[in-house]
């Protein structure tokens, strides 16, 4: 993705402020980490007969399902699958939360080039987040603020497995470019502590892998 331009970010929220910031938009950090843990568990249950792309797909499926399950349990979010894009939609504000794989810049406050999504996105992604309008015009847009003081619009949980930890952030795209299939920038990036499992080894049975949740500061 060396041909992509740097992404401008209006605001970066550091990990020590992430929980309070996300709580203001009705997202609990614990639910995000639980979803990541479930995604890792789903990927680790595969054996060597699975195709090479299966772990990444199953991890994403696990994260999406568990996050939507937990958000729906609050009674303040509902699952939505407009045009095949799985998101959670906040009942009152109509803000949405999607899950996507990010590149190497995910979770890093030092990169001017990211994050980008690992794979380019199509028009369905741009159109999927709002029921009545296209969310991402080709130019950057400024999202409205709701009366509760929390930012509305669309948010994306981006995660990246770097082999030693899973880096993640919850960020709000500022725009979408249909030619590159990438977001054009970020209004807000909420950086989270890295997620590290206590044991990344596959259990002999391939079932019931246990992980200890460890949160560490991202330093890259």
C-alpha cells in the first residue's frame, strides 16, 4: 500500500483515556477485548486441514459475532446487516460500529500513514452503515454531534495481529475514496492497549483453548 497517501487525524485519544471516551458513545472496552479473545479462540480451534486463509476469516467472524452479541445484550444496540456488511447500530443515536482488519499502523500513535484496512473496500462498505444515505462521500465530512455530547456517525473497530499481540483501536472515518477502496482519514482515533493471550499455542485437542487477558501499552 505504498501508493496510499498519509491519513489525517483530527484527534487521537490515548489508551489511558480510551475507556472513558468510548463509554461516552456507549461502548465498553471490556466488550471489545472479550470480542478479540473470542476471535482468537475461533482461529485457534482450526487444525492443519483448514485452508491458509481460514484463521484470519474465523478470527474476524468470532470478533464480529461476540461484539454484536455483547452490544445487543445492553439493549442499546441492535445488529444490522445492510447490504451484507455486519454492523451494530445504536438505537438512540443511530451511530454504527463495524469490525475490520487494519494494517501495521493500527493502534500506533506515531504513524502518519494509517491505519488503512488490509483489503480495499467496495461501494457496499461505503453504503452499508446508514439505512437512508451514503455515509462516506468522496470528500471528507464532519459528523454531527448528538445532544448527549457523543460523536455520531460510523465507527470501526480495527485490529491487527502482529504475531506477538493484537493491536486495536476504535476510530471514526472522515471519508471514503471509491477508487482506492480506502478511508481517506480519521476524525477520531481511540487507541487501546494491546491484547496479549497468555498462551498462543494450539491445544492438542483443538478445542477449549484458554487465554489469559493481558493488556499492555502499545509502543510502536
